[in-house]
C-alpha cells in the first residue's frame, strides 16, 4: 500500500487551460453539439426577448421579422401587421443570411432539424474535423439562404433546414464517392423522404432546402473525396469558403437587381 501527499497530487495536476484542451480533444462532435446548443438557445432567447409564448407553437414573432429572411425584406421596408400593431422592418439586413438559419417556427420545427443534425453531424464531423465541418455547415446554410432569395415567395423564412439538407447532400455524395450506393443506406433514404416532404407539404421553403443540399453536395466532391482520388488539403478548406462567398455575392446581386 502506498501513499501520496495532497500537496504533491495538486502540484501534479495540469492547469485549467491544459485540462480544457484535453477535454476538448476528447469531444469528437463538439461543433455539432455547439450548433445544436446555439439553435436551442436562440429558440429560448426568442421567447424571452419577445415574451410571446406563441413562438413555441410556431407563431411568427417580431424576432422572426427582425432576423428571418426573404428577398423583399432585405430590399425594402415592409410593414407587417403582427396583431398587436404594425411592425416595420428595415432593408439591407444582410445579417439575415446567417441569423435566419438559427431561427425556428415552433418547437417541432426545431426538434426535427436538431434531430437530423444530431444524427448526421457526427458522421461528417469526425472524418472532416471541426474546422472543415463548420465550414461545410455554414456554406450549406448560406446555400439555403441563397435558395430562399432565388425563389422568394414574399414570406419570412427561417430554420436550420438549409444547413441540414447540406449535410444530407454532403453525406450522400461522400458515400457515392466511396463507391457506396447512398440510396441503399439510411442516408439516401432520408434525403429522398425529406425531398418528398419538401415538395408535398405547403409552407416549406423549397429553395432553401434545395440550395443547401446543392452546396453541401458540391462541397463533398472535394471535402469527402476517397483516398485514391485525394485532392490537395487546401482545396477542402477553399471549396466551402468559395461556395459560401458565391452564395453571398449571388444573394446581393439578386436583391440589388430589383
């Protein structure tokens, strides 16, 4: 039987910063969980900010009008009748390209998107690593926003669906690039089912879903290339950055074209 003094044990412990790095290194899906937490916190924040409990069931709040997306709402002031009075949105809110991807219409909308992010996120974050996975996610989000601008219906849109569809599209192409038929797997089936729902149900942003899926699929051509067709590592970072930039520029050009 041995013994060790408490002072020696304390002295041997790594400092807080080192322990934090060790903890972080052991979390293989940290970005996925951080994104889920961010979406949940924004949902709670909308309820607290507006004081409107209708946000839980999917009602449009002033937060959605402030942070949601449509081509019209960026292009010109819009007067909305909220039921509690008139609300005027201001144009040129380009932040909406990002903020709309963290808003949701009700708890079911949030739960559906977060479930798919929870399932698919770790599948992609582990092989890609945190930085490239985050780049893929935000490029897909911007792709969804570009799709909304491109097919604008005049209504406010919101949700992480564009980014989630981007992950689905990326996972599908990643399997195909590795010689696996994605439609013989749960990934391909999930993509088909969600595409069917996108076109079959009213009130769903077709442009947002297709835009996100397209960008995610294009990113995967380089980011998830198999070893025998490996692309330069820098290209796996440059591709989502370039596509995200193209989506921003395309959105600006469409809005400014009138």
